[in-house]
């Protein structure tokens, strides 16, 4: 008991005795009179509440005189409790616990429990406050039961320790942990841990009355995916991603809750074998078979189901068996959902683990095109979902209805004839060739939807044909179906990794052929429709940006000015000239504008893409701010150790920008472009770059474009350790002397517009 509580208790005792003694002496003494000392006195209960800290002594002392009198004169415990509730010294929750004799359970360590928030499989969550600081927190405690097993206790503390390691703006933060000692056989010890208290609504309730706006739903899922990246990095798999475990604050920030079912490091020692963990409707199918063997992809599945609920207001699966089947389409429930987003959802919820996005980061990137340009707040009241009258016309989002065009490549004439007859019956237009060179020539010149490609061909192999078609695709989303009767499983696996979409083993039936071809064409049609819809959305987005340009233009100009200022500070530490950044921005713009006319990039490189690239380009070397001067300005070549330090500027810059993006969700699109540029602008097309050795189109397009601009300017510019090259020598070096360095299709565009690069270099000088 603290001094204040002892002082109050002593005063209350003396006051009680004085009142009783005065009453006794004021009455006539008769034989039949009995003193009133046996009357019930509520003071012992009040004293216990003050002593235990259920009531703060300063709150009791600060009562108004009338309220104080009502409390002090209560004749029974029930009347006292009523008076304490009326004067707000107790909550209804506390009053209920006291009436049931559970006073011990109202204070855990330094925290007094104020109200019940939720009950889950691994504990009860309360709203509480720190007794000294008076800060409001959330306390999770095991139920006060004497039969808590060591296994349960170990898992509870393991969860507390693991969550305590997670420091992320989209994960509820752990603050403290402890155990309230036992106070008798009916009041066993009670372990607990303390988390930040958040005001908001969980996603289950938020979307129950009406689905969320598409942009807000994707924004929430994007934030949860970011939280999962951090959890997975520390070896935690949540295993219970569902709407009720995602809290949304009033400003639209998502917070991931309840790691009570998480697969923790060392779980096999503390979790019962055969226990089924998770929530039906959101639990990945592999989790129902063996919850211990799941990995990050189980959380990707749960996240997809959660996003489906946010978009439609209903769970995607009604039972465990349904999760083993094909995922439902959210677009059939709500037609305004983009086809591309529906495809992302389907891949997140697919039953086959190896067909899902492999990581939460991959899922987060897939959601990026569907994020709103500015942060969206949760509506105060949910309005009924109504299809907007001015929504995009569904007809504009469909592709042409012309029959699919197929190229059949096989050296066996009977195979070609079988394919032509079988597919021609389905209304498909087929061309055929019998060798590798003819396949490349015809395939590169004609916009085919699908190529049926044999592995063994005269001239050069089907694998080489595949490589060349993927290197310079004649059309977007081209599908390639390989077939062979001799290739081993390992060879076919290698070919699939090289870019094939599917394969058939000879001999195959007509039914198998038609089924595989139809599946590939349906996928291409869906991807084409998604591209069209994305272009429509980008057009709408551009129109909206123009509408708010007057309001936001000043902010964007201020941002760009700060970006240039920051980048110039880094330049001042090196030997580069101040005009390098301006030249780099101009190079990126003219190159991207030229690339936009290439059919394979028309749906990706638009005005918004070009502006983002130009604005973010100065941040490509922001990580150099962390490098020591003796390496940054060394006049000669770097040794191997120094080169590793220099290469680290890519990851340092990207990590710095990623941390900024986590704290400022309104700038997500711009910062993700900057992150891709900072991390990947030294990657090479052939996979020999750094830091991740990415290959081909796995390198972000913005980084591939900036690499060309940056290398051109570096070759042209003078340094203390080298002279500048002429324009002609620079172009020759990049095209002939750097095999495998650049994206071949982008390099072709660069060669075509190289004179513009020369004019920019001369205009800005050194």
C-alpha cells in the first residue's frame, strides 16, 4: 500500500469509529437497547480497493464533496460499489468483477484493468492503465486458472518475447510483461504482457456493413504485407491472418494484432503435435494438414482472404474443404474491382503453395498498382456499396474478340498437322514452321498470342528460340507452351524457369492439347484485359492528378526541390559536377519517352511513370552519404574490400528510403520508385550486377532505364582518375564493349535517340 492509500484508510477508520461512538452516547441507555456496532460498515472494501490500487488514491481524494459523502456513507458493499460507479471511480467491468469476488484479477503488476476488449484462444485482452503514469494500454493475460499447463505458459511468454522484437509501424507494439503472484488457492498466479492501446475498428466490423473502397482495401493489405515482411524476417509466421486481427485507425493505418498462433522459433518444443491452428475460411489448406510445416506463404494466403473480405464483405471460403478448390473471383461479387487486382487475389489464395506469391514482399509489390495516390482514411460511417454511375465502361476493359493466333514450331510434320487441325476446330488461326531460325524470324515479326514450341529443333534448339522471344517479345503477355518426348524432368524444369508458361509430354492427346492451349489463352486474355484496365485507370488517375494539380503542384515542386538539394549535398562530397543530376533527369525523360512508343512498354511507360522516374532519379546514389570520404573520393581504382564498401551504397540508400516509406504512407508510389532505383541501378541484364544479381526483367524497369543514363554520363564526364569520352566512343562502348550489361530492347532505343543525349550533355556542360 502506498503512503497516500494508507493515509486515506487510516482516516476512514477513525471517521467511522467517531461516527459510531457519537451515535452510541446520544441515545438513552435502556435495558433493551443494543449499541449499533453490529451494523454493516463498507469501509474495509474501500480500503482494499485503495490498497490494491483498483482505485487511484488521487482520484478518491479529488472527489467533489457531495460525491465523497455519497461514497463514505454507503451502508453496504453493493451501495458502495454503485456509488463508486456513479462517481466514475470504478467502471462497470470493475464493478462486475468486485461483485463476483474477483478483486485479485483487477490489478496485474503496475496495471489496473479497466475494461474487457476481446477473448481469444490464447488469452484475454483488457483495456488498462499504468498505475503511476496513468497511460492507457492493452493488457493480454492468460485466464486466471490453476490448471495452466507449462506448455501453455511457455508459448504465452514466447509470444510476448517474439512480439517484443517486432518494431514496425503496422504491428501493435509490445511494452511490458510480467506475472501477478498468486494470493491464495482461488487466485493463482496470472501471467500477462502489455501492448500499446489503439483506438479504431477491426477490419471484420469495418467491412461487415459495406465493402471498403478498393483503394483503401488495397492500402490496408499493402500495410499488413509490409508488417508480415518484418515478422517473417525474424522467423515468425502469424498463421491467423484474418479481418478481426487487423485494426484500422481513423487515419487509415493498419495494425496487425494477435500473434498468439504464430509459428515461433523453436515451436516444436512447445506446441502439441497434431494441434490444428488457425481460423476456418482464412487458414491455408496446407495449414490444416500440418500447422508446424507452413511458411510465409500461409500468411500470404490469409492476407489474400482478408483482402477479399475487405473488398466484398464476405469470407472467400465457407469451410476447410473449399480452400482446396479454385479461389473465388471477387470481381463477380463487385464488378468495379479491376481484373488485375482479381488476378492478384487469385494468386494469393490459390491452394497450390508453389503457385502463390513466394513472399509477403512479392504480394506487396503486386498490390502496388492498385494503391491510391494519397492516403485514404476509414469512413466514419459505413455507407452501402453502390456501383458508381460514372465507372469505367466494362466494354472498354475487354480485349479484341478476334480469334487467337498461334505459331506451331515442330520439325515433325504430323505433329504440326495434328495441332493445326485440333486447334483450327476451335476457331484459332495457326501458322507453322519446322526449325528454330524460321520460328524466331516469324515469331518476332508477328503478334502471336501463343507459341507451341518443340524442345528439339533443327537450326537451334527450342530453348534458344524461347530465350530470343523472351528477350524481344513481339507482344505483351506472349504465352509459350513447350513439348518434347525426350527431355528429362530436370530439363523441362530448367526450361520453365527460362520463361515457358507450360509444357506437354509427347505423345499427347488432342484433349490435353486443347485444354492446355485454352488455359494459356484464357490467362493471356485476363492479363491483356488487366493491361487495358490499368491503362484506363492510369488515364483516370492522370485526369484526377490534373484536377488537383493546382492544389498539389506546390507540394510536388517543394518535394522535388528537396530531393535535388539532398542529392547535391551528396555530390558535394564526391568529385562529380553539380550538373550531373540535371543531366541525369533529362536523359531519363527522353529515354523513357522514346521507350513509351515501343509496343511492349506502351501500357507501362506513361506520363506518370516518366514523371516519377525523372523526379526520383537524383536519389539513385543517396546511399553514398554513408560512405567514408577516402573511398568516395579515391583518385585511383578501388581494391576488393573498398569495392564491397562502395557497393553497399545501393542497399543503404534503399533501406533508408524504405524506412521513410513506412512512416509516410501518402508517398508510397514515389518512394517505391526511388527504392527500386537506389537498390537496382547497378544490376546487369545478365545477372552479374549487384547487390542482388537480378536477371533480365526481374530488374525493375526504372532501374534499367536509369542504368543507361547513369553509365552514359559517367563515361562522358571527366574524373580525377580518367578523361571524359566522346559521344561516339561512349555509345560504341555501351553497345559493343559491354555485353550483357543493359536491357537489349532499351539499348536499341538508346542508340536510336543517342544524339539527344549528346545535346543534353553539351547543353548542361560539366
